[in-house]
């Protein structure tokens, strides 16, 4: 013989895996939000940005140097060494 126990309280099932996943996702989300809200630029990077902007305003061609060499060539004072130029173009060292 056996007696059936009918006064047992129904046990609530725990979904621990989903709770942990949700909790971890919330922590990760909070970490990402905290990290992105506290971004600061160092003084060095600010200086580099200022230098970069100032270089944009500078001409790539040194006009004074171009005029100097034009006048030297026109006057015949500047001698062109074609062998030296060719060696530098080929990046070959003389033997």
C-alpha cells in the first residue's frame, strides 16, 4: 500500500541559464555604454591633429627653390650630372 501525497506545493522551475545570459548581456551593454561615453582625446593626439591641419595649408611645391633652380639652369651655373641622376633612379651603388 501507498499513500499519495497531494498536499505538495508546485515547484517553480528556475530558468537559470536565461537569467545568467540576460544578466551578462546587461553587464556587457553597460560596459559598452560606459566606455563609449568616456572617450577623451589626449594632448598628443590634439597636437597631431593641429599639425595635420596646418600641413594641409602648406604648398607641396617649394616655389622659391623651383625659381632658384630655374634661374641657375638658365644662367648656365647649374650643371646636371646625368650619370648621378641615372644611378639614383636605378638605386644602384657605383662599383
